[in-house]
C-alpha cells in the first residue's frame, strides 16, 4: 500500500513538473510571437515614413482614423483601415497572445480595439510637437491647419532612433480591468513654450513576467523592467497598482519617449 502511494505521489509530482514546463514553453512562444508583432509595427512605420516623409499620425483631426484602424458605423474601431494597415501583413495589427490571456480574466470596458495590445508614442512620433511653437497664419483658411497631435513627426526629428520609443506593450486600467489602448503615454503631457505639464495615466504594460515589450524607432526590440515612478494617477479614477502598468527608464524630460530628453528640452 505504501509503495502504491509512493508511485501515485511520484506520478503526481512528474505531472506537475510537466505542466509547469509546458506553460513555460508556451509563454516563451507567445513572448516571441509578440516581439515579432511589435517589430512589424516599427518596420511598417518606417515604411510609412519613407513614403510620406513623416511617421504615421496617431490619429486624424476627426478622431475616426488612428494608426491601427478606423471607427465603424457603431463608433468602435474595426482594426482595419488605419494609417499603418496597408504596410502590415493581413492589413491589420496582430493581437498579443499574452494580453489575450489577461483580457479574458481581467477585462474592463472596451476602449481602443484593434491595437493588438500595443501602443504608439503618439506624443513624439505620432505627433509633431515642434508645431506647438509655430506662429499661426492669421490669414489661413479655417480648418486648413493640422494640429500637432494629428501630424506624425518628421524623420529627421529623431536623430538617435535607437534611443527613442516607437511602440510598447500597453494596457489601460479602466472600470476595474484592463483594456486595449493605442497610446504609449510618456510620463508627462507637453504644452506650448517647451513646458512639461501634468503626469499622464500610465499605459506601458509589464505583462511579460514583469517586463514590457518595446520597439524602438530604429526597429530593434527589447524587454524593459519598470522604474519606480508613481503610478497612482488614473484619469478614470481606477487603481493601477493591480495591473502591472507604469513606465521604464528615466522619467526626467519624458525619458526615452522624447528625442531631446538628454538636452533637457520638453520636445
């Protein structure tokens, strides 16, 4: 009887080890797939910039076309018809398999569908902050000017692309869960006159065993650990602390999001 119990115990132990091993292999596969997905986004944006002289805008003025897709008749994003769609395999962003597991168990409300779980550096790459300080032509026809946040930055604005964030793994904490968001938020918002303003809601998601996935402006991909910056602010009043969102690297002058942070300029 004792021998039988020992055999059963050994079989159970081996089974547990096997399950852990399978989960580890599966996670590594998903991690590799997600790295490939975000690398494809960076390459697509480089192709867009080669064609247009600027990186893809984060959104248009009407807010119905974003980098990842456009709004359908129901007001929700379809995940197709975005600025980068034609440069992507299958004409749409591939969904992060790791986020898919989180969303199933911790889903809040819908926000930005079609992003795949990746967010764009909309402030410094998907926007053109240099336009903030340009003088407005008073004689320009009303509605003819494109605001800075709806015009991608010029390629020569980023002189050290290997040190500037283009895309990251993202999630937004909203209504007690996490949802897709197409924005990788820097630490602070910016304003005219070269000023940094209020702390943003953190969206970088450290879902890869405590690391976030980052595609840099030169196309290389890394995994980054969170810094110690406060993640208390949430524009919706939600608690960020349970959902592994935050920032990485330096936060001064918006760190790696800002091509000019080493010069201590807001943009």
